[in-house]
C-alpha cells in the first residue's frame, strides 16, 4: 500500500460519507484504515444492512465487493440505485468476468469497477473522481431546478403581461364602443329633452294636473340631468381627464337618491322592500358624483334582478366607517351565486343572465370604477339565499 498525504484529497471532499461493504473482515478493515484518514467511513460485512445505513446517514459513495454470500455486489448496487440514484457506486472484485462488469455498469449504474488487490492511490483517485462526478451531477441538477423555476417565473410574468394587454385591448374596444354610444345618444337625447320641455309647458298650463304626474315629471327631469352628466363625464374623460373636476360626494345622498328612484320605478311592478341603515356621520368622498351613481346603480340593479323570482324580495343597504375606510354593504335575498362562478363575476363579458338581459359589463365596470378610487369590492354569496357586496373606499 502507498502512503497518501492530505494533498492528494480535495479539501471539500474530506468530509464525504463513504460506505464500504465486504464480507471479508480483513479487507474491510484495511480499506477503512486507508479511507478514514480523509473521509467519514461506514462499514458493514452484511449487504442486507446497507439500506438501513443509507437511510440513517447521508452516504455519498458506496464501495461494494462483488462476490458476497447471499447477494452479489452488482445486485446490491442495482437495488441501491433504484432507491438512491445520486449515490456514487464502485465495485471491487477479485474474480469477475466481463458479464459481471457489464451487468454492474448497465443495471447498477456504477461509476467504476476495480479489481483486487486494489492499489490505495488508485482507489483514492477513483473516489475523488467519483465524488467530483457526484458534485457535478448535483450542480447540474440544481442549475436545472433554478432554470425550471426561472422559466416558470418568466412564463407567469408573460401570462400576467399578456393578460394585462388583453384587458387593455378589451377596454380600448369598450372605450371606442362607449364613444360611439355617446355620439349616437346625443341626438335622440336632445329630441327627448325638447319633447319633455314642451310637455312640461303644457302641464304647467293645466292647473288640474294630479300631483303624481308632477312627481313623474320630476323623476324624468332628474334622469335627464344624470344622463347629461354621464355623457359629459365620458366625453371629457376620453378627451382629457384633467377637465373632470372632483368634488365632495356624500355616499348617503347617492344611496338615498337611488333608492327613491328605484322604489318609485318598481311601484307599479313587483314590489321590492328596501331597507337602509346609513351612518349620518359618514364623511364625504372627493370624486365625480356620476361615478358613484354608476357604481351603486349597477349593484342595486343586480340586486333587483337577483330577487325578482324570490319569495322574499328585499334589499338592505348599510353605510359605515371602519378605521380609515368608508364602507357600504348591499345585501339581497335573491338567487345567490354559484361557488364555481363567484371568482368570475367581475370578469369582462361574464354573465349568468339569459341572452338579452345582461352584457356582462356591469360588475366589471363597477369594479374598475371602485379601483380607480383606490377602493375595494368583494362579494359573499350562497346559492338560493342571496348575495352581499362590500364596497370600501379610503377616507
């Protein structure tokens, strides 16, 4: 045997764990004496103990005798490879033919096959090479893992950006569509306003007009004003957002006005009970009134549609302050939303209403408007029992 110095062993390999399996105790002890100067060495005379030793220790390299009673070395390394493919395996044999070598290489995936008596320097060299090979495989495995994760991250980023681009395209198309609607609405709206003014003059001339008709005319008048505000807001926003001025808006006033309007509108159809619990100390929000009209009008319309076929037709609206937020809850006793749809209701074009009764834009636009004020909107619903929308804005 040749004496070796620490310079023959890589520094980062001296703590490698090596397991030696040989049924000859003299050979086992001889190999241990050589290797334990540089590595942490485990030994066993019984190949059936190998699995347990590996299970309890982080073994880097396995050295096994080929000819052992009960189990050959090539059979052992084949079994070990199936369960621990990362362990480097070396076979030692004093009497083996080419078939044994081929079998060990093919099935056991051994790194090297050495013949006894083995030279100590040769053994150390092969061990160094085997451990270096193991390290390279681990580095490659780690790099592949990093690449996979990086690739997954890139894919997610691409999907997010693609989704944003798609949303931008959708809103661009919606914007063009909205501009077209505004252009087309102006002409008939002007005709309606002119006709309304003529009708109002005739009514004012007749002192016997019932108060109810005057109430209807007042409601129509308010609706015209809001339509004009909405069209003006859309037009100015499309041209220059800076032209649209923010003013203090009372959410309670918005809600009360809308409830009065819908209550009157539903007076001659199916009756729906509105309940309000509004916090009188609720501070105003700086914004554009028509935006909040649109937000709460969309939500109340949805609630009305939801309770239309319910035995109990009620809608409750509550406003309150919580910490630094101004919040409202709109609850209905309607049909509710299926769990499989709950996460889709704010998506562009999504609707569960039958054809002709919904475009799938109402809740999407509502969410975008709420978000534009740095607010949040969420929904809780139970199929067949109703839904609850929570809207919160920062103070």
